[in-house]
């Protein structure tokens, strides 16, 4: 069985400062990992996915995530937050057919 | 490329009534998923189709929920009778196939309120 834990339910940053959204995973075998973003009243959009080809994964809109097997972590980062980044972010693990979502982290960006 | 379409976007019903949601996946996508997202939680898989066959419905409350994908394209999800705890956003997603890294594309969802 696989699961993900998003360590922060809310994160608030100032525009132009770095973003860090934390995710730990549990999986009985080598997992596939994803980050999705959900803007209000919009569908979930894939930010990036871990394919096991490289531990540092680059996604859309300047986001990236680093897979650390020793720490069972897959944290999402961005060097400089923009107002449009304000949304709900989900860390997701896939083992077999199903996607298992974390509970989400709401990112607020202050002007 | 058109995305995943869902209708209606919003639905308000009273408990014990029935309701149906419709989903049209991205053209050519063989795999279709229905998720339930309760407020403050991540989406939870209800059912997964490969073409018109069910791959996984282990999390579907079959006493009240049903879903079909008769021609392997559009799908409907039905709740009968609805309970208060069914209030949630129902998300439809599709992917090319069942491969481990096939990206799932999500529709905007249907927000259901049960009074």
C-alpha cells in the first residue's frame, strides 16, 4: 500500500520569496510521484512527475521537486513566488493503477 | 486539444433524491476515472474504466453509487439515494491507458450539495 503525507496544510509566503511545500511518501516499492495544482473552480493540473530517470524534476511555471529515497520525501520548491501561484497543491503517489492524493497544502502569496 | 468535460458544474439536491453526473474524456483516452473530493481532503478514487470495462471499483459504495461507460467514451456516475455525506466535488479524469506514468487529465468537477 502507498500513502502520502503533506506536512503543512497552509503555507503563506511573500511575493518574490521562495516556496517550499513538503511531502513524505510511503510505498512498498519504487513509487511514481506527482504534484498537482488546483486553482479555485478549476480542474487539477499536473505540475510535474517523477519518472525515476532523474531525482530532480522540473515542472511547469518554475516549480521543481527533488526525490530523496533515503528521506522518503518529494518536496516541491520554487525560487520566487508569484501571486498567480496561490492555489491548493497536492502530492500524489501512484502504485499500480490508483493515484493516492495527499490532503493538500493551501499556498497563500502575500503582496 | 479539448480537455475533459463535465456537467453539470453545480447540483443541489435533498437527501434521498437521485442525481447523475456526466463526463466526456479527452478524445482517444481509453482510461476514465471518477474521484470524490470532500471539502478539505484530496480526491479519492471511486471507479476506473478501461474502455467500457471496470478495472477498479473497490472504493465505490455500490449500495447507492453506480457508474457506466457503455460505448467506451462518455461516462455517467449516479447516486441513488443521496446522503448528506455525499456532498463533495466529483471529478472525472482520463488518460491514454493504464501505463504507470500515463498522465491523468482532470475535468473541472461537479460540486454536489445534499441538503
